[in-house]
C-alpha cells in the first residue's frame, strides 16, 4: 500500500478517468454504464473479454435464486455430497489446509441470524436481471441472446423434492409462480428427460442466455463503440491515495481518479495489494457442451439432486455446475469432467456426447454467499464488485448500476449495506 499523490504528474488530468479491472460480465457491464455517464473508461484484463468464467456459465438468469448457499440444511448435506462420487461437491485434499479458514467462516455463516435478511439483500441484485439484460442487448443489437423462459428443477426422490419445497415457498412468497410437477407432466414438458425423475418444480418468468460468451463479446463491442478503451494487460500492482490510483501492469501503468476491482476469483490478490484482506475462495465449476446432442430440451433444467444445469444454447446443449474447492492454481480435474458426463447421460435419454467440448472456470465466493459491492475500506475511490458465487451472470447488470452509483457519488438504488466488506472485520 503506497501513496501516489506525489507520483502523479503535476497537471495530469485524471479526474474524469476510470479504470475497471476485470473484463468479465460484471466488469464489462459496469464499464458500459460508466462510459454512458460521460467518464473516460479503460477496461483492463489479462485475458480477452469472454474467455473466463463469463464464457462458461450455465446461462440461467436465476432471478428467484436469492437464498444464500449457507444454512444448517446445506451444512448437513455437505458430507453426503462429498462422499457421493456423482455428487455436486468435491475438495482437493492437498488444498484443504489452505481452505480451513474459509471453511470455519462458512460454518459460522450457516448459523448466522442474518440469513433471511441476506436473502432479501441478494434478491435486490437478482430480481431485475432479465429486464436489465433485455435493455442492454437492445442497445447492443443482440436481442436474440436473451430468451425469456421458465425452467425446471427435477428430483429423483420425494425426500429431495420435500427439501427443495421450503425454498420454493420462499420464492412464492416473493411473488414468483412455482408449480409442482408429477412424473407424467415432467415427461410431457420434456420428453428427453430420464424416467428416473418423478418430482419437479416449474419456475415461471425467468430467462437464460443462449450464448454467454457471445453476450459478453457483444456488450464489449458496444462499450468500444461508445468510446471505451480495452487493454489486455496483466495487473501486477496497485498504488493508491484518496485522490488517485496507479494501476501497474507489465511494461505500462494507468492513472485514474477512481478504480473498479471486478476480477472475480482473483480479486483477493489484488485487494491485498492495497492493504485489504478479503476471505475470498474459489468454486471451480465445470461444463460440457454437446454440439450434436441428438436430442433437445426446450428450457433450462436443473438436476435438483446433483446440482447441475442443462441449458439449450445456440452452440448445443450445455451441462454446467457442481463445485470443486481447490483454489486457482490446481490443474483441471479430469474426474470432474467424467462425473459431469456420466450425470448428463443419466439425465437426458439418448444424449450423444461424442462431439463435445469441456471447460473449467473459477467462481469467486465469500463465506456468507453474498458479494462485496462497496467502496474500499482503505481508499474510498476504489470500488469493489466481486464474490457473486453462482450468480455472477444473474447479478451483473444490477451490480453494474450500483458500481456506477458509487462512482458518480449517488445514493445506490438499493440498500447495499449487506455487501460491505466491513462485515468481515
């Protein structure tokens, strides 16, 4: 942590300059909003836009998935998930010692009295997702990428259905229409689904992205067309004062008056460079996209037992989800691809996986399942926007609005107190 007041050249005009670090869906939508506020915006990322987590997600706009992934029920289910070779959770045991502090914080969060209020806070980020994306793609000329749809969540056993029903009732209480489905109705809606699914929920009035990578590419092109700048650069250091920021990259540095940190799973390392400790961990997610599946589904479908999603996309049928806790440095785990492939074949009858592509990406997650969206405790001209766990795509457009409010000095459109980094101090 260094003061750069004296390092910025005298008379250098940085007052109108914003640097957004991270060209994922959150960084790009924030940068696009900021350029429309009249700022000079530079977007930085070590990768090209659309090559990281925003490329490989399941595509669902999960507006009603506002309950944090914490609680006694989730905690009690975790050992079963870990022991099930087809289950949704795995841990690289070599990484376990590094994971312990985060796990302790997670267990504490499972017993927190704030779970209900945190759910309401998270709903503030999710509820307007479809509407905001429809606005974004209209101005970018790529409306076909956002599709309004219901989606299904299906279960093999009555016990799993009953467990999920409590959460569905919370959604109904917020005005979402959720129908209970029996086996014959599930089969009528989605004939390709396996006969093993006897129970289900149909969640209405949601939406999904038909090509997440293309969505990000489209919004990035719109950002550039409106005067934004993108630099592919690896950020190695950040030096800040309350007036200026200097972002140092390999061979070049950038000066600005305010900065947005939206680098997902890598935000912990960069926040540390300005003196901020963040209890951020990485959920590694896997996907397999079948480009010639031989069968079709007409909406996103969640396997409610094994916690992965099947989504019909423009490039094929994508299966995505599950959680592997192993940090950002470990190589891809071929066993997780095999598990996903096996589960996909059991989910969809007659599925052809011979012409498929696979991918692994990093989701950033905090112990209480809420993101960090706030001003830095160290320097108020640095804005944080990371830690959205499974909901980065869903929460991105509202998060971008909140980031813009903070940059512009406006009162945010929703209460963001629950997302403040100070909750971990």
